[in-house]
C-alpha cells in the first residue's frame, strides 16, 4: 500500500511511503506571496483559491502514481485567524474531492496533539522539539543544524512542514504494525470519556481502600490504648486482636478491655479497700475487755 502523508498549508509538507519505507518527502509551495497578493486583489481567495486547485492537482498526480491512502494532520481549531481556518478547511476539502472521485482512496486524519505526543512525548511540542525528536529518532539519516533538520544523504534542509509529514509517515507505520490506530473525532471523544471514567473509578477505589486501612488502624489503636489502660503493660505489643495483645519480650498475653467500653478500667475511680479482721486480733481484743 502506498501512502501519501500531508501537513496541510500554503507550504504543504508531504511524504510518499510504501511498505514502511519513505520513498519521497518534500514541501510543496502551493502559492508564492505575489500570487496570494494578486488573488486577494481579485477576490479569488473567496471564489476559487489557487492553493485548493494546486493541491487537488497534486493529489490526483500521486493517486495516478499508485497512492491509495492519504493521512493528514487533523487540526481542530479553537483559536487563530479566520483566514487560517478557511484555508485549512479548503485544503481538507481538496482531499475530500479527490477521495470522492477515487472511491478506493482511503483517508485518515491524525490529531495534532496525538502526532506531537507520538513524536516527542509531549502533546504541545513546538516545531523545534519536533525537529529535535526526528534527529534523535534517526541519527544515521537526520542531524540538527541549529534548530533545523538536515538530511545527511542529500544535505538538504527540511522545514517544519516536511518534518511533520515525516512524523505522519512514522505514525502510519506504527498503525500498520498494530501499535496504534486511526480514530475518528467521535471515537477519540468516546475514548477520552472512557479513560476519564476509568480514572475516576480508580480514584474512588483507592479512597475506599485508604478508608478501610484507616479504619483498621483505628481499631488497632483503640485496642492498644485499652491495653495501656490496664496498667499491666508498657504498650509495646505484637498482633493485638480479639481483646488480647502479646508482649514480645515476656511472650505473655495481656487481656485488654473492649474498645467499645465507654470508660476503660484504669479510668474508674478507686474504691476503698475492704479490711477483713484477723482471728488473732479478735482474741486479743476480747481478753483486754
């Protein structure tokens, strides 16, 4: 299967790969500044953008060369200029138009954050970090020249658009190996919700375990305090349970009052001792009388 990866934009990064090998990569300039200025003056950017037409022609050419899958970086706009939104939507529509004309063409999108996390381990990685990650991933093929990547074989400098397209190719290879998957927007949202529910359930389970442990520790503390209250032990015990605590030194067991007793025995007020008269004392008392 031949796959065309695209980092959509006026400077359109692309790669063509087959069987896990990148055959070609480059950046396609869809329009130069002079052409864009002329297009704005004539109003063509609102009626038939030059970049849309050139991308459609480029896609059709690659399909004729055997490309039967397109993977593009899927941007979900939450901020930015209206013109960038409009341009990117138009370029994505170019992919749709070619896919409509070629039913066998498969189309997939990879979210920006997913691609960045795959490349650098961080979903908010900047262009320089993506370049550094590529040079680190394939030091025999790419090296850094300042903040830019250079192809060692051709001595050609790659811009950030081509770097992203190469990472899209690497992500596609990972999908083909079964390590990752292409997911639609709805599937991604459902997966995110499921992961959120799983994390919430895990936190709740951890809290239940912690509460159970604290309860058990409380019971042990109550038993130890009850044993101390008897005045028969220093409070150093081993395995306090069922009203008994074993002293590790003398190996004797101390009977502890129940934890639920409102007042431990040692806390009760002392009672007056009961004096039992001796028979000898009674006899002496009788003779004296």
